């Protein structure tokens, strides 16, 4: 059976951006993940038969420690690593950069990778 697993509103702190101050000060990000999986774990009630969302969280945490100029790159790195986990048929990675350095009142900038 096909079903979805979501990890929502994961708060991370990163030092991504093209502006020098971003690499020094950093900023908050919100990450949302939606995974489509095909498995029968619900029948046998075993974690080994489904997607371990602790593993997904660890990927987000690990990649957020790296510095990239673009949040597009960060989103793609997370997306690619999650897609390589067994039993994953599809994935959506959404990253919101809160309070981006734009000369205006902008709450966030969002990048979404999906298949």
C-alpha cells in the first residue's frame, strides 16, 4: 500500500547565503518533508519495514551543518539523500529561509524540490 509520512516544521539554524554576513550570523530555517512510501509495515508493525523518520531527521541535521550559497543547494542535497533511502517512492523537500536579507518586509523565502 502507498502512504505518506510527513516531518513538519523542523527548525534548523544555518549559515547559508551569498552575503558574507549570512555566513557569520546565520539564520533560522523551517524544513518540511513529505515522503511517499510503498510498503506493508502496518501489517507487521515493524520499523525495519518502513521509512525510519529518525534517519530522515539525521540527514536534515547533517546537511544543515554544511554551508551553501543557495538554499536550493541545501534542499537538493537533502532531497537526493532522502530519495536514496529504501522504500521511498517520492519525496517533497521544502525549506523556508526565515527573515531573508531582502530590502523589504519578507517573512520567508521558500524552495521546494519534489518528485
